C-alpha cells in the first residue's frame, strides 16, 4: 500500500542526510522505523509463558530486590 508522509523541512533534511550516510533510501528507513514502533507497541493475545512455565517469587520484585540479587556473591 502506498501513502504520502509529510515532514517539516528540518526533519526531511535530517532523514535525507541519514539515508545518504547509510546508503539507503528514505523509504527503507521510515519502513524500518515503523516496523520497530509497531513491534514495540504490540499487544499479545495470549501470554508468552503459561503459569506452568513460570515460578512464583513470593510477591512483587522491586528494583532493590534486583540490585541485591545482582550484588550477592555466588
């Protein structure tokens, strides 16, 4: 599907410069950026793991818990 995207002059110039620097087209860069955006914001219909594939840590895990686990000697 084809469509038109309008950018302010400064953003178009930056995109053109980036495309030239990478030896790619502006189309390729915007298509890749859109794919990344869509994947980053994707909502899964089913969980990636089932309850049987996980384990209970006994409650919420906070930043301090992670920090302590990372700094604990093996």
